[in-house]
């Protein structure tokens, strides 16, 4: 991760195929398959080296990254944005958890309804994650890439296919292209159906190899046909919760 983040700072697109995953680990405790919080260590490293002053961490694992949130809860130097399934392990990640002190408004939790699929994810990433991230204008992007959102995942509650994953990933790549000369590092979080995991990671790598990221509607063309009520409610709640911090 540390070598990768240095590459990302120089504009490289990196995928860190690490195990175990990291986002549940706190500063002093391993949790939920995670021993060391590698995305948080990478973010803190570049901040400590003054190689970056603003780090965006996007976390699309279906579980909330409680460790990453906790570690950066009081700082504006890291914007943590998470889409996850609420009411499952580890139990954190409500939208009301927005950060404290200097970090107020810099934790953005976007709980997705169980069963959310390609359309829901494509809409939330294009219409919520993207505008907030562009306003933050990070120096580098770290993505906690959890493939347990895949519909075949044995621990999963979501209904996402490779198309939805491409929509999410292309949004992250677009943010990096706009803000950091393309620099981004994906870090492998969950994903427990090995075939689905392999196909999903392969789809991400193909996106990373393309010269410019395609918009989410390229992968999920039906995304604007009818906005699902769960996404409408989420967007309304985001506007109410974050209107004083972000323009939406
Ligand atoms: Zn997970």
C-alpha cells in the first residue's frame, strides 16, 4: 500500500491486491477479518510526509468501514465517503455520523438499502459521491474496494453486478482524473465469492487501463429511466444533512 500510494501521488492508477482487508481495524484493534487498516495507514503516511493535504477515501464495501471512519473522525484532511448496507456488522455508519470538530462534515455515510443493485449504486455515485468529492478536490484518492456488494457474494445483501461495479469505479477514476492527475489506489477489501471476485477485479483493472473513464450511464444505461424510491430518499436526506458543508 505504501509503495502504491506514492505511485498514486505521482498520477499512477494502482490496485493493491492485499489480504487481509483493512477498513474495520481501528488504531489499536483488529476487527472483522481486518488486522491493520491499510487504507488509513496509507492516508496517514502521505499526510505525515506532507505529500498531500487532502485525501479522499471512498469505501464501497458493503460493510461500513468503522475503523477508517474512527481514525479520521476529527480531521478535515481526510474525507471519508462510504456506501454500505446498514444494520449489519459492524453496526456503525448512519448518516448522522458526520465527523466532529475539524472533521465535521468530512465523514459522509451513505447507507444503501439491502438489495440495492446497479442502478442504485450508479445513481448514488454520480449524483452524491461525485459532486462532494469534486468540491473537496483531493490530492489523492484511495478506494476501499469491497466486492461483497456483488449479487453472488455469500455474505452479501446487495444485488450489484460487474456493470454496477464499473459505474462505481469509473466515478472514482473520474474524480482522480479531475482532481489528482489520475492518481488513485484501489485496495482490496471484502469479496467472498471467488468467481465473482475475479470477474469484478478484472472489470476494475480493465477500467483502469482505459485512457479516460466512461460515465456511469455507459455501464448502466437504464439508470435514469426511473429513480428508485430508496435513492430518492437517500438524496433528500443527504441534502438535509450536508447542506451546510457541501453543495448538492
Ligand atoms: Zn465487507
